[in-house]
C-alpha cells in the first residue's frame, strides 16, 4: 500500500510569493494534518482536517490556509511568503480522528 | 499553553549501551504519548506509543514509561546499535471526546551510537 504522498518534494520561492503544497493520505484515512518543521526543531501543528472539515488550527497567521477534498487529499496554501516560512512541511494522515499519525516525506520549502 | 520539554538535546552512547530520553508535558489532560524516530532527511516514524491508562510498554529493545502524576514519560533503548542513530521526538496529545489529534512535539534528541 502507498504511504502518505506529498508534492512537490522541494521548492524555492521568493519573499511575497504564494505556495501550494499537496498531500494524498493513505487509502482509507479520512484525517489529514499539516505540520511545519524548522531545521533543528520538532514539528509544529498547523492544521487538522477530518471528513473535509477543519478540526484544529495551530498558532499560525492567516497567511496559512488549507482545505481537504472529497477524496480526502489536502492542500496547504501559504501567502505572502516570509524568509521564516522556510521549513519542511509535513503532512500526516490517520484512519480516524485520533491516534497514530503516518507522516509523508515532506515538502521542503526554501524562501529567498 | 501546551508544552513538551525534552532532554537531553544530544546523547552519545557506545554500541550495546542503553539510552534514555526524558520528556515532561504541561497539559494534564494529555492521554497519548508517541515517540517518533527521524533519520536525516526522512519523515518521522512512530516507534512506540503509550496511553495514559498504562504505566509501561515494551517492544523488543524499546520501552516507554509514563508517570502521570509527575507528567513525565521516558524512552528507553537497550543494546543500542549504530542504526539507532537518529533524532528522536517525544509528543503528547489528547485523544477522544471530539478533540483533534494535534501532537505537541518535544525539541528532539540527537542520538549517536558509536560503534
């Protein structure tokens, strides 16, 4: 079975630009979460979606937004990029609204 | 606010020795405590987890202990091997009751196992 897949794997943007990151959960998983991992730190919770509804939001500015589609895939959008947005963005899925998270390999964003 | 502290930040052991990593959480409502291993450039992978109704859990060379009163939990790796070298993250979460499965991660421990 395929694991959590994310695209793109790497991307470079400049300040002020916008970025869209994509995630496909493990088949059968209805919950998708997004985390930001800055180099040398633990992942920080950004969003969780379950059954296409937002179920949680971390302490991130409104420049960050996300959505979940009917097939349970998800997109994370970040507007007006700042240098500090440079990080590994991890998507994780889980079969129900609680429990073990299965992480994808991440999208590494570099903002110049 | 919710917080998880993790110590030490780096840990170097000789192959065959034991390694212990400790975490403290702030939210007394937390009831799920997973440990993730992250190799360089790779995704975090769950290695063991424990729920608050259990004090200890073991899986081969890995064990986790939980002290709810003190809000401490620890990862124990015995007979360490070079392939155990990685960054280890503890996390805490509140499961059930309609809550999200938001994980609050610690800051990570870089474990180096010297051959």
